[in-house]
């Protein structure tokens, strides 16, 4: 009895969870599997067009012969790279029609013109013509003939569904596509954008955790960069940083801090001299990182503020009794208490920044040394129309993130748990 009831409960549970499983598969897992499948194929956007035979029917009258009609079929293969096999053709005609000339590939029976054209190679084109006459001497209705559409059928391979796989896309990504430079740019942007947003989040959380007039209003204002539309924010930054009419360059010029305008979003490098040492700073990429820090520090601020408010006040009171300075209280009390939150924030922000596309694309479009791996996915898949390469780059991104998460949990996870 108990076994029967347990089996019934299992079946019921499976039935109830099946819709959720199918939904997850269709929304999340299926696109992932499809992306992996495409990454092993040399396929472009033009290649995914399903090959099909097509015919354009043109009806022409024959001068001084109203009982005759000339019909021209413009036949073609819609695909530029694939052939169509066993192409068959059929068109219907009125019962009073008789054909005068018949192609050897065709037959005319029961007022139906049937043809077998064999195989059509890629880019195939042919003009196929027939002449009909009425057997009762009546005039031909051209509109009626045009309304009858011919039917064509053929067999072809779908490049997305066949099992022809290759590693050429990954070879191009890793060895022929400036992969090292793209990877370093992506890590540079991701690391400093992540660390910067967390540091500013800590400073902001420390500031608004104190009691002062208007604290609630200040907290809400600090959330603006995170909740505002990214398109509007990026456009505003472009206006502010414009080298010709931007506010920032105008202020720097007016106060004679700089002599010529600086194209912060369009200049790849800027030479800086500090203490006699000259070095190049990646200007456009650094500017994008500053935008990233400004836009996402509110997320870190929210997490850290919530943790700060949960720290027992007795710890700070005891530190005050012992005469601890603000820096000593921060490094010995506050920082150990928020280490777990910072660890989680770093992992989340690193993954998000590594996949970040819209911020960089809206500000620079990937130019001036800001081309990251996600930007490369867009350029390969849509700008160049090589969706196989775009999918391969995205798979490489996933592998790199999986490696990051593995080492992160192995090396840092245990330390966080111990703390």
C-alpha cells in the first residue's frame, strides 16, 4: 500500500514539474545547445537561408494570334551555396489548352505541365518557355493564367541541421583574431570596473550609514545611475565628454588645465609623465571603465549598506573604549564583517562585466582600443555576418567564465568560509 502511494506521488510530482522543465529547456537550455552546435559549423547569415526552387511566371501575348499564349518561367535556386536535388515542376492550365512545343524534360497530361529538372547547383538560373494554344479558337484570359501559381519541389540539406562539424571557428578565434589583445582588454575592463565599483560602493555605504539630515534622500539619489536607462546615460556622457562642445573639455580649457581638447572616448592612448617616468594610459578604455564604476557602484552600495547595518554596535563601542582610530575600526571590525558580501559582489560583478556589451557599444562601439570579447561576438555575428565565429567566441567566453568560477571557489571560497 505504501509502495503504491509512493509511486503515485512520484508520478504526480513528475507530471507537475514537467511544464517547468520544458519551459526552462526552451528558454535557457535550448539556446545554449543551439549556440554550441552552431559554433562547430562554418556558417554565415547568408548560409542559413533554406534552399528552395523558385519560379516567376510571365504571361506574354503573341501578336496577331489571340488564341495563342507564350509563358516564360524564370527558374532559380534561392541559395548561393547549396544545390537542390530532384527538382520537380507542375503547373495547371485550362481544359481547352494544347501545348505546341514541349521540352524533353516535361510532360503534358490532363492539362497539367509536369517537369523533372534534376539537380540545381548553387546560383542556378534558367529561363523556361512554353507556348499554348486553345483548341476551340477562344481568346485567352491572361489574368486567369497569372493567378495560377506553379508548384516546385526539391530536396536540399539544411546547413544548421547536418552533422558536418569543424574546429576552424575556434582556431580562428584563438590564433587568427587578435585573441590575446581582446582577452587582455576584456580582463582589464572587467577587473578594474569590478574593483572600482566595489571600492566606491564601500565608501558610499560608509558615508550614508552615518546619521545626518537628508540621509534617506541621499540614498535614493545614489541609486539613480543604476536605475536610469543605460541609453540615456551613455548619450549624456557622450555629450559631456565631447571634445568640441562637451562640458568637461570646456571647463578644463577655461581654467587652463589643458591646452587642447581631449577626445576621451575616441583617443586610444594618452602619454602621461609622473616623476620623470613616461607611460601610456589607455584613455578611451579608462573612460569607459569610469562610466562602468559610476553606473554600477550603487549595486555594491546597497549590498554593503545592508551588511553594515547588521554589524553589532557593541563592537564599535568597545573599540571606542580601547581608543581605536577610524581606520583601525574599519580594518579590524568593518572589513572582516563585509568580506563575504564583497566576495559575492566581486564574483557577480566580474561575471556581468565580462559579458557586458551595451555600455561599451553605446559609448565607443568597440573603437579606440575598447573592443572586448562580447563586442567581438557582435562584430563577428552581425557586422561580418559570420554567426559560426560569433558563436565560437561566445563559447570561449563561457569557458573562461567557468574557469574563473572554478578557481574563485577553490582559492577564495574556502578563505571566505573560514572568515
